[in-house]
C-alpha cells in the first residue's frame, strides 16, 4: 500500500517551536510528530510513503532519510510555492497507481488504517474520509462540516461556512454532522480531477466529487489530535508523555 503524508506547511501558528524546525519535526515524547504517522502506516501495511516538503525540507530528509530505519520507502517532493492538499499530488502522479492514503502531517492518531481500507472496499468507494466529532473548538476558527446520510455517504461538505451556511447546518441533526480529520483513502482515478497548480481537497475537489461519485465518511473510536495549533499540540503532548494515551 501507498500513502502521501502532507508536510509542506510552514507551521506559522506553532512559532516559536517552528522557528528552526519544520512542523513535522516538533517533538512529542522525544519523537517527531511525523514519526508517529509513519509508524502507524507501517503497522497497517503501508510501506511506500511520499512526503511533500517546503519549509526546511533538508531537516525532514536528514531525520527520515530513505525510510529504511523505519521499515518503509520514502520519496520526497519540494514545493517552492505551496500547492495545497490536493495540488501536492501533482508531483507524484507516477506514484499513485493504486488505491492510496492521504494523511495530514500534523495529525497524531492510532486510527486503524486497515479497518478504514476494508470499509472503503466494502462500500466500493471512490473516496473515503475519516470523520469525527470535534470536542475542542477554537474561538477564532469556524470549522466546516461533513454531512452524511444513513449509509455514511457524504452528501454535503462545507469548508469555512458563511453565516447563511452556518444557519442551514444548525438545522441538520447532530448525528449527521462531522469534522474532516484529514485522513483519506482515494482511488488513483481521482488524479483526473486535480488541476495543475494549487488546489485544496476540502474546498475544490470533494464538494464537486460528492455530486456524482461515491464518497463515504468513515467513523472510528480512536485517539485523534490535530496538533497544528499550540494548545492542541500541548494537549497531545501531555496525553502521550503522561502515558494517558499509549500509541503503538
């Protein structure tokens, strides 16, 4: 199996931690955040990993190298100008010749990727998105929403909702509304829908796909923290270093 772990962000919300290191290398229990993602991939049979880089890329390459010491093969790209979550795939078009994962590099999770893949295949899905209930909302953020039907098929996806969209979302039952976690399974045909240059899955690609393709939401009780903001990072750091949460 193959995956791309997205690591090109500048980590500006994580300063001063990211002044001299890229965000994927910020430490939790003396290991970089990215190491947790790579080890979870390896655990679930994902042995070929692509990593897109931009900010201080040489430090990521220096630590992870070819991936040999982690039991995987790693290939890299460099983005002089950021290409976005979906645009990043343009530098790896020859790599994605089978069903593959996309994992945002600032996630800490023990998500069972094998079970997610089984769900994807059972549904004969074109794209499967790991979704969850947000328990930590920020005053300055307005998280979008993924709305699913009774069969877990995604019927609506809104990123950065307008005031009117917020009002409409409030009318939708709580059990149908979820947050995008930034872990996807995609079929290689999706590359036909990704334009050259910058593009974003949540804003540009998925909202169009759900109109005529099978896109499903996958739900699992697992540990999940997005650590792209300082207070979220400190929560995950405390959870793991106190051994409240034990990640394999």
